[in-house]
C-alpha cells in the first residue's frame, strides 16, 4: 500500500500551491515613504534605531502599577523617545535565605495612540518595514532636490579636507553621505 504514495516536493501544498517559508513580506518603498511622511521625528528615531529607549531602574526607580491574576507585580515603562511604546514587565518576588529577591519573569510591548492620533505601527497588510528601509527613506527625503553629482563632488572635497587636516565642511543636510552606497564591512586594527 505504501508504494502508491506520491511524495510532494517540499514547500507545496496538497493542491500544488507554493507555501511561504514563514518569512515576511517586505513593505514597498512607497508604503515606507507614506509612513515616514505621517509620523513624528521621535517615532522615526525609534524605527531607525530598531528599538525603544526605556529608562533604567536607577533612573526611573522601580514602581509597580498592579498585580496580575497569578500574583506577579506589573511595572509599566513608556519609551522616552517616541512616547508610544509601553513595556509591560511582570516581576516575581521571593524570600530566599532571609532576603527578598525580585526577578523579571516576562515582558512585552504595548503600543498606544498619541494625543494627535499618531500610531507607532504601520497600517496592517502593507508588509514589514525594516529599520534599513526607514533609514533609507529618511535619508532620501533629507537629500531630496540635491544633485547626486554635486553630493559626490562635495564628499570628495570633504574627504580630502579631512585627510589634509583642514576643518571639515558641511556637505548636506545630514551627516550620512553614504546613504545610497553599498554596505561593506571592514575590520580595522590599530597597530602601534
């Protein structure tokens, strides 16, 4: 009976349709540009950075805002950059060897809507926006209207001035002159 079984190639359903490998669909450049146009600089900073900035315990102290159904203490921290992300932490306290010790056992992010209706997450169904896409869009908007030839010429002049020991000259609106250059990885060693 087992001889009549036909093995399907991996990645195909019974009907022969291709299945995604569990990856994600990347957002289009147009969707990223629309998102960058509608959110604040603070939100863009978090998106470009790829993480939120939450205060450390020594900065903010440790205060609990509630207790969940299992008895864990709940602590909420708001991102100091965008103000739209809230990290919800669950802490457990236990008495060990005559001391009370606390440990964070779980945490997750919640996103709230800003005062003017601003939201951190991009609209659903548009694909995932990577930090690189956000950075590329911000750089493209900052350099909009500038000639690529003029930027290259100014970058060469700035590079020569830097190696000559002359004061650096401003090239454009941003400090990143290699926004569209291919990424390379070079390891350097100080030999001294």
